[in-house]
């Protein structure tokens, strides 16, 4: 680390600390030879999609791994969410967090269901069950909860609320592949759970996802809906869409599954390295994972308390970007502050005080197999340097931009 004075920071004209860009969502690849062998195979077979042999194999491997009865592979989690919402018969209003990726809300609004944004528990970043209960109206038909950062929601209280009010409960498990709750793998809770295997997730199929459920009836419905409602040649028995996973995607998935433990190990190593290096930096708190459970450690998330750092999260982020460290402010500014929700519910923030606060504090850092241990050290040194000089950096940026 070569930053000795403020002028060494790239934001003030110094050399960027990293020559290459360090990303939060750099894809993990796995064994390239295995992947290419599978791609060759599927080319020879000339079977590219529509429930091919790789998709079959992928689905059964996933079911086995998660200990769940049914797994339906889909082309992305957003369509998986939309199909599951429809298959469950959700209508009217569905309670969901604003502190989530926009796809969670869009999957509801896309089918004219109102996402009712609910506040979170600031400790867990997940839906606060007490706030959920307070938002139930006669129009509420369900709860769509996200396991943010792969940390399980308050599953039992949510199940109780859903049962008490006769609501459907499903989970956006986009972040939670390979994670467990009370010793059971995520994928087994609520009526159904939806995973994302997007390129930026620690386990990816380029684009892709999966819906898991222990209900035979729901699984059959979701399968039909994923393939236009076809139940056989020339026979459509249900309203459906195209949500199918392709064979190259499943080939990537099968290859990734063979390296899953390695991906988690790398994430955990980076996570621990960050934790140790940042432990005594004032105003910085890293989100914690429950060590007794299985975690994928795919998100390294800081909460920045600017009263202690004397520099805002946004300026820290700008300083890092100038150094080629592309930290991300997930999930700033919150779904309720994005369109169309911002126009539909201009006062939603009043009911979301914890979400509003958290959106100003979070910063996700690069991790995964695309990042080396020395990159983690470099990022930690930069964060420490910027925060140690927090007030001065802040002042200098303001004077340069004429702000404040
Ligand atoms: N629910 C939740 C809670 C989710 O987080 C997500 C997705 C979904 C549902 C929907 O799942 P999918 O329908 O996507 O399966 C990214 C991802 O695109 C998105 O999948 C993910 N969540 C979200 C948290 O992050 P962006 O708009 O931030 O992506 P982007 O393009 O800025 O990429 C992030 C970083 O990764 C960049 O620094 C570049 C790097 N990157 C990205 C890609 C695609 C690479 O290095 N290589 C790549 O191939 O949303």
C-alpha cells in the first residue's frame, strides 16, 4: 500500500491502487475443461433446451443437495419468482421488503400485484415480523420475504403469521444457495423458495435459477407454467410462459456444483481476512454469519457509521472506485425509491425508517475466486486510510467539487 498522503489517493490525482478493476460480482468459473467437455457433448447431441438431459441431471443434483422434494430449473430467478407468485395464486397485496434487489418487487408488480413494502430488522437486514403483522389488510394474500445476504429470515415467526392470517409464504432465496436454517437447507421453507444462479452469484449458470418446493401439486403447476403450459405434444392445459433453463446453463451448473465447496472456502477465507483487517477501524461493522449454520459467505457487507468515520459511505465508495475497487451500495436507495414505486407510493419511506437508514450505510466489497488475498489486503488498507483521514478527505472532496 503506497498511500502516504491525501494526494496519493486516486480521487485526488494519484495512481489507482489496483491496476485492474476489482468487482463485487466477478463470476466463479469452476473446472473449464469439464465445462467445455459438457458443451461439446451437448453440441454433439444437438439438444440445447426444453428439459434436456443436463437440466434433468442438474435438477436432481440440486434436490439431493438441498434435501428438497422438487426442484425446477429456470432461466433466471426473476421469472422463477413471477411464476411461483402466480402459481400460488397471490393477488391484491403482498408484503415484501424494500431492502432487496428490485426484481423481488418487480416480480409482483409485473402481474399487477401491489408490493407492500415492509421495514426490516436493523440487526438482520431481513423483514421484521412485527412490521409484517402490522401491514396485513383484507387485500393481503401473501408474504414474499428475501433472505438478504443469504442470512435466513425470521422463518418461524413468518410461518406463524402466514398461518394465522391464511397467507401464502414464499422466499426470495436468490442469495441463499448453500445456506441453512436450523440445520435444514434453505430451499425447504414456506410454500416455495427461489434461487438465483446469475453470473454475479457465487454459484452461477451464466443466467439461471431454480424454484424448490416440497409440494407435489405446486411443483407440477410451476413445471407446466415454465413451459407455456404444455402437458404433451400439442396440448396446453394451463397459462404459461417460457421460463426454461437451457442446456449450456445446466452444463455450467453441473460443473459449478463440482467446485461448490471450493467457492465457499474461498469466500470464507476472504470474509475472515476482511474481518480481521477491519476489526479495529472505527465506524465500520461487518455483517456476521451464524457459524453454526451453513453459509456461502458470498457477500462481504460493511455498515458505515459516518458519525464515527467522519466521511459518508458515498464518499468512501467514490474514493474506492477511483482506486479501481468497485464496491457496491446494494440495495441503495431501496425499491420504494425506484420507479414505478417511487411515483406510486411517494410517502412509503415514512413507514420504512430502518430501511432508509440502512440504505445510507451499506457497502458490499469484492470477493470470490476473481479476487486474491492481496487484493483483500489492498482494499482493507485503502478503507483504513480513507477513514483515518475521513474528515480531511471529505473536506478536500467538497472543496474540489465546490460542494458544502
Ligand atoms: N432477488 C434478489 C434478492 C437478487 O439479488 C436478485 C439478483 C434477483 C432476485 C434476481 O435474480 P436474477 O433474475 O438476476 O437471476 C446484479 C445482478 O445482475 C443480479 O442478478 C443480482 N441480484 C444483483 C444483486 O446484482 P447489478 O445491476 O448490480 O449487476 P452489474 O451488471 O452491475 O454487475 C455487478 C458486478 O459484477 C459489476 O461490478 C460487474 C461484475 N460482473 C457482472 C457480470 C454480469 C462481472 O464481473 N461479470 C459478469 O458477467 O445486478
